[in-house]
C-alpha cells in the first residue's frame, strides 16, 4: 500500500515538474501528446522503486548487520567480548 501511495505522489509531482519544464522549453504539441506521459511514468517508477528499496534495505541492514553494542565496532572490542564470554 505504501508503494502505491508513494507512486501516486510521485506521478503528481513529476507531472507538475515535467509540464512546467515543457512550457518553459516551448515544446511542440506532439511532445505533450506522445512523450510527456511516458517520461512522467518512467521517472515516477524509478524514483518510487529507488525509495522503496532504499527503505527496505536500510531496515534489513539495521536489524541484521549493525552491532548492538559499542564494543562490537572495534577489533579490540570483539576480542574483549570473546575473552569475557568464555
């Protein structure tokens, strides 16, 4: 659901930005009919996927790969943890 709502927001924003850019560049009517919509969809799809994957992998890495204690950040801390454990 989050992906769909973020895609909807991206299409709205990209649509506005692409239309403003097209007007400022004085594009021909053919551009508005045939090229504008595919460009908006391509940009919105890319940015939605990029954002969703960034959030997903950030959450996965933060729960799996980041050490829980400060002593696990350094090699000396890891050795100390091993010595104290047993």
